[in-house]
């Protein structure tokens, strides 16, 4: 692993490894631009969309090409196949329509990386079962009434959606406590998941 | 640090309106050294009533340059690193050829000056770059009408620029923009001292009309929030209303001051011609109706910045440009910054703008 890898969240580090130098990538919901900066250092033509103006100003201040916009609306302005990769990290569950978002990602990108918190992670299930309250965790830290996560999703839900939309799952990775975990019983054991789809 | 300079163009300028402009002079200022490769030049384009005194004292008003907070050694547009060029646009009145200039037939052009467009202004600027042997700009930067020139240059001279920074601007003048300009023009032309533009040989210029034009325009440069905070309903130099038509309110007094100050540094006919050029600006129309097509040939990186309180060129106008750039897959950044000062925010203390400008240009 390079130094940039270790500074990144594990799902982003995987994406960084997978995206080849010289390719074009769109980071949808790019936040503070950490992944974009690392991609750029690797020689990737990285562009970003971010809704938070202060974060966009930070990104542009670093020389990154980031557009302030709403992923639910602004992806439509990009032509088909404009990018080799579209990246949506920890944002799918905030989309107005995650199914349409997934289709849009694979319209503007030949491939897409999608990561999301797994609502079927055993701690979630346990919190709901034992306390009967919506879980509040590290990856879902906001109470139900204030959360932007309006479409909670599980590993199995995502796989079913991909199947429904005819989206091919190329690879998948699972993480708990910021460490990779195996595929076995991932829908129980994974705190969040990353899929590479096409 | 700087010396007044003027370039006389060897070739006449062919204009969008079909005419030609001969013996064109372009007055400009430069800051910072041009490197040996001639690759570190940044062209800054000024706004409607701006001028080439970007970061040096204005010869008429004695005030500091209009963007000194942005341009200088170690500043976001770093003259320690870049060779910064700023020229007075044609049609203006600070040394470049405009309606007050001597016409080939003798005497000032006045209303015989041809109606020009933003693209014509840009043709003048590109002719200046030719004269300065600057083949490709590191960047073109502009706010308001300066942003229109930046977009026009990127679109019409795509090989001449590597970065385009367009702030608080638009790719087309809206009906509301045209309407406000028309109010200003009518104020000038209603002034009996205007004399169909032939006031240069008379004692009086249409200062009253020009001042009203400036007052009306000035309101569009500010936000309601900014006006309320700065003036509210406070009275000027009195405790009770005067029940007359003196400038009772501070905001009135301020606008009158702005209006009369403006007439000392600006030519009324230039105001007519430059507002007209802005009204005709529609970058898409120049390119078969498609704004995306306007940018297709460009290899530049773009950055657009809008301000949340700017109602003259609101964020939607910048977004419209961004979407056109997205449609042809151009590298573009865009941010709406929060600032209380309305359209004028691009000239004022907005630290986030400094960061964006510096980051974009220094990459």
C-alpha cells in the first residue's frame, strides 16, 4: 500500500487501487476531495460533484475540478460514457431514487464503484431487535429524524437491485471496523460494502 | 511597478456589427515579469465601468487599483509568479479607442462609433496579446462583464488560453439585465446635455443622466441584505425627516455620492456603448444556439464562481454554463460562495474566493 492508500478510508483505498492511471473518473459526492487528490496523484483525470459549497471551495482551492451540484439532478448533464469510472461512496442511501442513481452512474461511466453502509450488519439488527430503536452507529451517526440516509439498504438488497436492473457485479469488498472482512455471511458481518459494477 | 502603456493595432478590427474600427489603440497595464517561455501570462478582464488599473493607482481618482486585494506579490493572482495583463476594453474611455476618441474624419466619434460586442472587445484583447507576443495565456480571469470576455475568449480563441476563471457572470444577458441597462441609457439620453452624443466640445457633459444611470446600476450590484445592513432606514446628518426631497436617508446620500463620483471618471457615451455590448452578449447564439458547442473546441480548464446574494447574475446563470461544459465533458469547477455583498462580492473581502482563485490558478 502506498502512503495515500493508508490515509484513505478502506473502501476509497480499494477504489484508488482499481482505477488505472490515465483513465477518467467522476467522484459523485467527493466530499473534501481526498480520493480525487489521490487519484490525481496517480495520473487519473478525476472530476467531482459535491453539494456542500464549503467542501467544494476546499477542493477547488486544492486545484481539483469539482462542481457544486446535486447528484440527484446534475448527473443528467454529463454525456453517455464520459467517464471510465463513476464513483459513489457512502452516498447511495441518500439518493432520492437509488435505482435511478445506479443507472445514471453506469450511463456516464463505463464502470461504477458504489459503497454504502449495510443496514443488515449484525449490530444494526441487534440494536433494532433488542432496543426497538433505529440504530445510531459510526457509519450511520445521525438520528432517524435528521439523517440524510433516506433509503437504507443491505448487501442483499443491493445485489437484488443490480440483478433487477441488469447491472453486472464485477467485484465486491466488505469492511468492518475499517478492516476488510471476507464474503462469507457478509450481510451479517459487514459494516459497509463496496461493489464494482458495470 | 507599472508604467502606462498603449499598443496601436496595425490591423483594423473587424466587428460583429459588420463595420471595421481603424487605428485602434489599446491601453493596458502589466504587473509581474513575463517568463522566458512567455507562458506565465494571466489576462484579467475588467467589468463595465472598470479599467486597466487593476493593481495600480487610478490616474483620475487616485484610488488603489480595483482588484489590489486579489492581485499582487503573494496574493491569489501572484505577480511574483505570473505576468498579469489588464487592458481597457475598446469602447471605454481610459486610453483605449472609444466614442470619445478622435475619429478618422476628425473630431470625436461620439455616436458615429460603431456598436461593438463582447466578442469585439475580446478581438481587441487578442490583438494586444499578439502585440505582446503572448501566444497562450496561463489563464484568463474576469468578473461580471470581465467573466463574459473570459468565456468569449475561451470559446472564440480556444487555442489562446489554458485556464478560464469566470466569476459572477453569465453566458447571456437576461431580459432583466437588458432592462436595467436600458433605464441607464435612457437616463443619459434624456439629459439635454447629452446632445445626441455630441457634448465633447461643450462645457457640460450629461453628468446628471450618467449619475442616474450609475445610481440605478449600483443598486443592482448590491444585495437587499447588504443595503439594509449598511443603511437601513437611517437618516443622513439629521434626527427627524426633513419632509422635502433632499437626501434624507443615508442610502440616498450614498447613491448620489456614487453617481456624481462616477461622472468624474467615466464617459457617458462609453456607458451607452459598453452596456449595449453586454446586452447583445449571448454566447450560445454565436454558436448555432448551443452553449455546449461554444466550448467544444476548448482544451482549457474552467472554473465558475457565483455568489448566493448576487441577483444580477444569479447562480443559475453560472450553473447553465457549467452544464454546457459538462455536456462536452470539459474539466470544470464550480462553486456558489456565500457572501453578503451581492454582485459586488467578487470585488470585496470574501476569503473563500481568494482560496478558490489561488487554488485554480496555481495548480
